[in-house]
């Protein structure tokens, strides 16, 4: 786990070197950089008729919180975290076969960002939750974001695409199919086609009840 408050940027280089070696005990601030550790990037909460979309942190990030604001928070996908698009039509929407992409993986790795989603604080009467990828903007331009899960079928690994900014025919997926049920916690592969800074804007909406919504919430991923 690496969690560095943004205020460290104003310190001198010598001071930063000293402070960075200290384990932070104060926990997530309203602005942070997270490189490793278990988080639920899409943490949906429902309280007093209102729906919110924040980041939930898990141990060893301390303290555990479900109120880390995506605003000002940077989620890191490091340069070494690459994979190759497999061959086969099932993978076409991830990119050309054999091409390299960056990924925060579905499987837990203590040395990588382990990002998921959580609707455990949403009453069953409000679910399922519609998750929308309102926009995906990358700098430099042209980067694609894909959120997908994998499962094993026989001897093959099969992907299921949840959200995809790929504009190729049949690939664009701005809405999570069927939504996420209430009281669900899961993880997937957060994939990016190239290095750069991605601003991903999500929106959560309760599909039952009064249709409460989180409004648009922007997340920042620094890739590569």
C-alpha cells in the first residue's frame, strides 16, 4: 500500500525523502495518491434518500473508510503492470490481438492496485444500481478504458465486459449491463490501452425506489 497526501508536494526534496519513509497513520485524506492496496473504486452508499459514489479503502490502508473523495485522488497503474490482448473474437473489444495494455488486475496482488466495487450499503429495495461511464478522457488523446471480468470455461479464460470506452462497432459499452445488485462486492480488471492520465466520469443511479442518483463523479487514473 502506498498512500501519499498531496500536501507533501510543497515540502522540500530533503523533507519529502524523510517523510516518505514513515508509515502514514492518519489514513486517507480528501486528496491522495494510491498505488497499491485493496480499494473499492466504485463504492456506492445510500443514506437518507441520497446516493453517493466514493472510494472505499481496506486494510492495510489505515483507517478503513468508505468516504474517500475521488476529487483530488489519483489512482496509479504503474508502467510494469502490462498484459497482452489474447487472440480470439471474445477479446476483440479489448484491443488488437497481441497488443500491450496496462491493467490493475482482478486477482489480488499485494504489490498492485486491487480495485473493485461495493454496494453493501445500498438497501435491496433500491437496487440494482445502474453504473454509467459518462465519459472517458485521456491525455494524450486516444487512450481507451475497459473494465472487464474473467472466468474460466473449460480450458479457456472468457472475458465479460462491464464498461468500455472503445468506440469500435459493437464495443462501446457506456452502461454496466443489468447494473450491480444491492449488497454486492466484486473486483475486475481495470484496463487502459496506453500510458497517460485518464479522467473517468461515472454516475450511479438506484433503479428502484425514487431513483436516487450520485450525479457525475470524476476519477483520475495515472497510467504508466
